[in-house]
C-alpha cells in the first residue's frame, strides 16, 4: 500500500512538472506537412502534383510568388472559378479554411508548400495570417507588415539590398505621387540613397492594394521612424495619375479574368468584353455580374475588395477600344 502511494505521488509530481514545462515553453508550432497531409492531399495529392480539376502546387508560381498575401487570402477564404497554372486551366473549387485552421496552422502549411517539392519561397508567419483575417480595410501598419517588412525590416531600417525608409527624401517629399508610383509599379535597377547603392528589386503591387490601402500604407511610412510628412488620402492616390489606377485594374484582370475572357478581352470560355454593350453601358450591370456571378461566371464578392472591383471594371470599360466612364468605389459598395 505504501509502495503504491509512492508510485502515485511520483507520477503526480512528474505530471505537474511536465505541465509546468509545457506552459513555460509554450505550445509547439504546428507541423506544416502534417496539416497538409490531413487537409489538402485529397485534392492536391501527397506530393503536391494535383490531379483532375485541382492544380499542382509544385512549381506553381501562384504558390511561390514573392508576395504571399494572395495565397494567404486564398486559403483563408477559398475560391471558385477556373485558375490557370502553366497554361493549363483547372476548375476545382477551393474551400476556405479560416474556420477550421488556426493562424499558426495556416502559416505552417503555407510555409510547407512554399518549400516542398522543389519550391523555394520565403516562410509565412502567423502574424501575416492574422493580419489577412482582418476586414478588407487594413491599417497602414498591417499592410506594411504583410508586404514591406520582409525587405525593409519592421523598423524601416532597410538592409544592404533594400534602402531604409526612415529619412528617405522620396518618402517624405511634399508630393507623394512618386512614392505611390513606385509602390504600385515597382522598381528595378540600382538606387542611390545617401551615397549608398541598393540593388534589391522592388516588386510591383498593382491589383493587391486599393486606393485606401495605398493611402494608409503611405501615411504609415511617412509618419514613422522619425519621418514627419503629411498624411496621404485616397484623393492623393487618385490624383497621382490614372496610369496607377489602370495598372491596378490591369493586374486584377490578368490575375483573375483573362483565363476566361482572353488577355485582350477577346473572349474564350467567357464572352468577349471588347465592344460588349453590357460592359460599356450601365456600369451597375457589369458590377452586378462581377460581384454576384452569372452562369459559369463566378462571384468575386469577398475575393476582390471593392477597390479592386472598381479598378478592374474601369480597366475593362476603357480597354480594347471600349470608351466608357470610370467606376468608383462608391458605385461598387452600392451593389447589394
């Protein structure tokens, strides 16, 4: 009896000690491969080769692109409608996982698929996933964390390849249009700042940042780390030039619409958009189709922000010989 009591006491002490150790060390990070095998292989196969209507993940540029934000949103929100990978079209629907997987699990599985089967792309953090769960209108700080901090570092101090944003005359200029143009259009080739040459390539962000996003991001950068420049408004973004807005719309179209409607709006799986009276007439009809879908046309509500829908509608209505008025974000939000 005494021996049994000692055994129980030792087991209890061991359990308490183990619990304390677990609490002090924190929960173990999720295993991205395990999350993938449990949730993703039914469609994408164990080695990421895909099959049937589901695209491969190995070698997919949508998986390995430098900006992981669109991939994070895809896994959080899901997607319907066709997608093209290396010229092959896939029509399988992607379910959303925001309710089933935690931020840490989603970050782990994305990091896994971006580094498995020959893929070689940077990891994704749970903080990035958490920011992507927020409503569409993100703060400038959240957008900076998602899209800029990997190169310019969280405190804006830059690296040997990417310039510091603190004290940069381009950042703090009275007219923010040059800065906005670089954010949207990217920049290649060396840049000299304070006598130092930086050779890192600045990626383009069209189609991924709305006017409100750009204004919030620019305002954040212009007011941090000792910068004291004036805020940037959506009106400032619009005033920076129609080429910026059209570049955003063109990118949204190329990434989401061209697979069905053709690169030049000539049609294919979907109808031609060039010379289409439904496109150039009452913009509400076009917006309703984009947002609600129609027959084989998927709904893009929840997959594109209101700003992105306005930009792509404006692009479609002013391209390939079409000559119709621009579409505002307010017109998009008015569509129920």
